[in-house]
C-alpha cells in the first residue's frame, strides 16, 4: 500500500515538475541546465505520518496561509471580499477577524516576523504589514504574484506559484537570493503555502495533497508527505477544495494542516 501511494504521489509531483519545465522553451532549457550543473539529483523520501488530533475549521475560510504562534492559530484567507487575517479558536473553529483586505484584493500567505505580521496578495503586488493587534503599519510593493511566505527569523521567503522561492529583505522585499526548487532533479512548480521548521522550508504543492520538505541551501526536496487520506475524514464538506495551509509547533514537533474551505484542521506527527 505504501509503495502504491508513493507511486501515485510521485507521478503527480513529477507531472507538476514537467509542467514547470514546459514553459517557454529557452527558459526551460536554461533552468534545467542550471539544475543539472549545480544540484546533484537526490531522490525525495516519502515520510509516514499519524493524525494526532482533529479540530473544527470554518468551511467559509478559503485558507491561504496558516501559522501557529505562541499558542495561537493564525490564518490568512483569500477570495475578493473575503480576504482576512484572523485567529482560529481551536476548540470551536470560530474565527476572530483581526484585519480585512480591500474588497478588490485576494489574500494569500501570512507569517509573523518579529513584532509584525505580513500578509501577501495574489495579483495586487503588495504585502500588508500589521502589528500583532492587526493595525496596519504599511504596505510593501513586490514584483510577480504572491502565494506563500515564511521566515527564518532574519529574512522572508516568498513563493509565486513557480518553481522559485525568493529570499527577500523584510523591509523592501528586494530579492537577496532565488532558490530553484527541484524534485528528483526536475524543477517543481506550483509551490504554494510555506512554513519554516527546523532549518527547512515545508510547502504545499497546489493541486496535490502533498507537502514537501525543502532544503533552502540547495532547493532540493528531501522528503514529502502524502495526505489524501485526510479527505476521507471530511464529513458533509462538499465545498472542500485544495489541500492548503501548513503550520508548525516547535514545542511538540507536530504540524497542523488543512485546506481551502475544509471543515476540519488536523494536527499530525510526521514520521521519518
């Protein structure tokens, strides 16, 4: 069964990787040449996991970002007119909206950086920066689309739906480094929500039920978790869309995962 699941998710991720290599031909050749010359192929390891606990989650929340900070679950949501920065009551699933984006903006990933909270937008090319009470401090312009964001405590890391993660300056969003993410030697596209955990970046891959572990020094996916079985635990949830949202609790080493308009949030232990 594990072998079959590995084959299924491996096929999906490789297909996504091939899409990433199939954009403009010159860009694809250049990207692959760079990967071949700088990164030695390393096969990603399929990790097992167990569900530790389930929590209620609002099916109205189009989850774009998830973060567990000082015992509080934070969430960024998307869709025009429904994009918020909010806290989740883990016992009831009720949300406390801390800030709302303009109706014409589509919210994306969130992260806490020191005493600030950052929230990306998809196509508006700006990030909203709040204090921890949700009062907006400023906005920062950036190029390209905004998908996921996380921090190592010194810098921010941004995804834009391609195979590239950018390390950026927290004040200006100027690019300090571009990281090409590869899965079994091929660029991996559709990198979405990001989370920093123990020196690595974990990421949702849009349109799959997988989260991958990325070495930020090389961009290589060193491991991944296949989560389609979580969908079987969703009851009376026809609006459930893509798996999205990954948060880390450093105290327990557990991860929290959910999806767009899922009515459950799961605490999982990843077994390597």
